[in-house]
C-alpha cells in the first residue's frame, strides 16, 4: 500500500524526533520526581526503598524506577539516560502493534499500526514527559500480542513471553496492567470461543513465570512496608505493601480514596481522546463507529472477517476508567495500542475496498489537521518564543518544503492520508522538542537555578530550603536533593545558601538573617500553560520568582 521506502523514511524521522526529545530538560512534577527517586536508589545503593521527598512512597511499584536506576548505573545520571527505558519500551510497543496487527489482520495493517502508535501525540509526549506509562504501555501490548499468539498458535514460548510481559507491566503500575491485558484477551477468547486453550499445562507454567517476574517487586514492598507496621502511610499504620498492590491500589484510584479526587466528569476521557490521539483522532473515531456497526449487524456472532480484541477491549476499558474519580490524560496511554491497530486496519480496509468517497473526506481532514499544525509551528517559532539560531530556521524550512512536496504530489488517497498524518506529528513534535520545550523550560526555576549553581561553583551540599516544598528539578540537576532545615537551624550553618520563594525570604528577614549575594530566576508551572503566559506581552504577569541567597 504505502511504498516501503516511504514507510521506513517516515518511521526513521519519527525515531529522530524521539531522540531529539531525549535531551530536553526534565519536566516538573512527575518526570523530575521519578528521576530523583531513581537517582536516590543509585546514590544510596538501596533498590528496595522508594522515597518521595521525605515520605515513604506506596503509590506505584518499582519497575520503572529500577529500569531508570539501571540506566543511570550504565550511562550516568542525565535526562537522556532517564528516558532510555521508556523509549525502548515504546519501540517494543510499536513492534508488538505490528505483530498483533499482522496476527489479527495482515502485514500491511501491522506495519501501519506501528506507525500510528509511534506518531500518536500522547505516545510521543510520554517519551518526553516520562512517567511510568511508557514502560507500562510497551509491555502491556507485548503481553497481549504474545497471549493472542498463544491462543491462535498454541506455542509454549508465546504464553511464557506473555506472562513475562504481564509481570513487568504489573510491576510497573499495578493492577491496571492486568485489567487491560485480561479484558483484551478475554474479549478475544469469548469472540473466537477458544476457551479450551486455558485448560492446558502451559497455562500453569505461565502463571509460575508471572509469579517469578513479580516476586522482586513484592519482596521490595514487603521489606519497606510489611516488615514495618509502625510506619504511618497516608494516615494509617500497619500498612501492607503486598496487600496494597495486589488488592487496594485500583480501588483507591477508582474511588479517589488516599490519593484524592480530581475529576468526577464521566466524559473526561472522551474529550481528552480528541487530542491525545492526534493526528489520527477522526480516523480512529470513524473506525470504532464502523466496527460497532459491523458487530451490531451480525449481533456479535463470530465472523472470521472481524476481531473483537481491540473493539471489546477499548469499549470495556474506556467505560471502566471513565468511572474513576482520579483522572489524568496519560491514563489513556495503555489503550493507544488497541486504537492504533483498529485505526490501521480500518485504513487498510478502506484502501482494499476502494472507498474513495470516505478516503477523500479523510484526506481533507488530514489537510485541515496539518494546517493547524502549520499555524501552531509558526506561532511557536515566531511569536510565543522567537527562534534563536540559523540552524532552527534551516531545519524548519527543510521540513516545510518536504511536507509541501508531498502535499502537492499526486498519489493514492490512502498513501497521502498516511504521509500527511505522519508529517503532522513529525512537524509538531520537532517544533516542540527542538524549540518550544527548551524555550519553555527556561521558566522552570529548579532546572534554571541548577545551571546558575554550576556557573557560580556553589557547593550543592550547602544549599538548603526552609520548607518541605518539592524541588525536583533542582534536586536532579544538582544530583543531590536539597537539604531541608528549620530557620533556626541555619544559625549553625556558616556557609549556607537558601533556595526560597518571595514569602520565604520575608520569613528569613523577619528572623534577622541578611545576605548580599542573591540569584533570582523566573518560575512558572510549565505543565499548566495559560494563554497569558504564552503571550509574550502578558507573560511577565504570570511569572513568579525563585531565589538563591547566600546568608552572611
């Protein structure tokens, strides 16, 4: 369908976008927080204890932090080394989309599914603002693929690989991994009526592999929590880490208990999906609608030309997460592989059946999305944050000329749809990774202040803060968590630097402290963008200040 050379060229450009993003400064809060937690594992040589600032960390299991710590051990403590495990897991996820798409449909559908997955906006973002979801998503879809292969081929190695993938996914974020894998596979079993594959000795061996895979994580929870019932965790003592991860975690997420509630909006993920799956959103919605119509026509009876794994998995899981009282956009990431396969297969079917009218409409949609990306790119590069180097201009010019060439080239509608969608993602994320994010992160005080600390050769051991306010970026780029101290305790520190807000400086002045050396940087919560901040004429009104003062 799409020429092989074109396909691999687009995929190579996407990988280059990912590589460019590896060197972007870490975002606060989660990326920098998780990097600091992994960094402490390495520095303190304690790989069984998870600490968030000064608190024992119960919320998520250990695998993401272990992988990041391993990368730090091998490559050193850098933002790019922190991102390596997530990118490798994403590549595994793309390969798994290819494998599962090929199994359920054909090779073309598999190849397109991988490209759709790699260019979906939330997946690209997950490898820049790296949380646990990149590893979770990659290993979850790998497990689904291998277990589906076992159902169809009855090969021992497939179910063992599936069990291993499920174990790693579970050890990364807990029960949600098993819910997604389990529901997807149950949908496939129910639709194909191949339940007999469960009554096999291979299943018991797979359960053993799964158990062995999650044992290190359970042991770490046991050491940190079960052995210490005296610890007060979220207001409770006698907290079992093993019981939490095996039972309590998902119920807390659904109810908001323990972690709080942030949204009771049932439709949160419906409108979130409109942007997280760009530039493929409209095609995905149409693919889902058409698949639903097909199943309704046959009253969900088995049809060799249909598969229920993706449609059923998406439907049930989307409904479940919509009832959760604590919601964030990246919670949808684990469903993106299923959407990618459904979308890729739908486009292939339109091409094979020569649905020219539908393809023409979808091509118009892709031109519209690309035009929006163009507008954003121009605003980002010439209004919000001005370009600062000739290489930026050259890179943007080359990319725009390349895209314009394919916009004007006469080709089959399907090929043009895929090409334009991929280029929309590439253009958007090149601008974000190479220009927008680096410019934006100059307003993240912690990382900016760490640069000042290096420039002035300030000893990081002498930097303190007088509150328990988190300082993740400064902690990471100083390669040392900032010391917490009381105001009175500063009297015993003869060469103290204090990292403080305006209000905290006032407290120091009232306590009788003085300083002559002061470094001040701008501060903005960069993950919560506002129009007034993006407007350079009103930006200063939205900025706060952070200070580093050398006490006399």
